[in-house]
C-alpha cells in the first residue's frame, strides 16, 4: 500500500514562515510529479505548486515568490517552504503524487490526508 503523509502544519502569525513535508512510503518503483494543493474552508481545493521528477516547477500566481517547492527523490519526499504567509493562506494543505508501484506499468494519483495551516493576522 502506498501512502503520503504530510507534516509541518500549524499556527503562525502573518509574515511568518512554515515548511511542510510529505513522505511517500510503500513498494514504490518511481514517482513522477509531486504537488501541493490546499483547500480553505468553504472553497474548492486548488493547486499550490508542482514539481516534476526532472525538477520543473509550477506555482499558483497567489504564492509565486513566497512559496518554494522542492523534493528529495532518494528519500521520496516533497517539501513546501512558505514565507511571508498571509491570513488568506489559511487552509488544509494536501500532498499529491503520481506513483508507480513495483510490478505495475502505470502511474496512479495518490493523496495525503492533509495538514492544517492557520495564519493569524
């Protein structure tokens, strides 16, 4: 069974920083794109940032220049460094990855359970 487990959420004041981590576990052959999404109360889940296995990144306009996605392929981890946090960044943050398990010829999308980030004004 493949799992994604996030950590690093919490309460922070506006202007502060947090780093989220996400670890993939299971009998994994390879991981393609890894991403972070978020869902604020009463809103739809939205893409925050993505990173391909080759290192290409993409960011939502709302977080550009403030958030940085990175990954450690050997450790099967992805990170989200969040700086200059704003109250509107308050949301549950979800890790997402396209994972191919050993013995399978195809990738499937896997989601983590989420970690809550609260930014106070």
